């Protein structure tokens, strides 16, 4: 069973990303939205943590663009229709509120 993990809070304000990375499985995916896209800032601890994991990482393109964050090659920028498709593709969706 696979889970889509959705993060929307900045990785610099709390430990949601760290907790998520401890629980995420190889069949799961991670979607960064809102301020969570700051995890994709090159040279930061969250960037390194995500880059070193072999998981599927997605970022809402609109949110990355609004924050002037470039989505790296190992992650995929998606739009809202693709977010819906990801939600349907996975058995569960876990929003880290």
C-alpha cells in the first residue's frame, strides 16, 4: 500500500519533514506545497536530506515559482491536475498538518 505524503509548512519552522522522512516508504511519494517548497533550496539541510533519499519528490510548480525556488532534476514540478492524479494513484493521502 502506498501513501502520498503532503507537506505545506516550511522545513525551517518545525520537524514535520524530518518526521515524514522517518516514516516514508519506498513506494510512497512526497508532495511539497506552500512553504514546504523551501526544502528545495540548494545547500540547505532539508535539500540534502531529500536529495539523499530515494523517494519520489514532487513540488507544486505554482508554489515553487511564487517563491523563486528552482525544482531540481531529482524532483518533479507538477500542477494541480497532476496533484489530483497523484492522490488517485496512491492508496492513502497523509497531509502533515
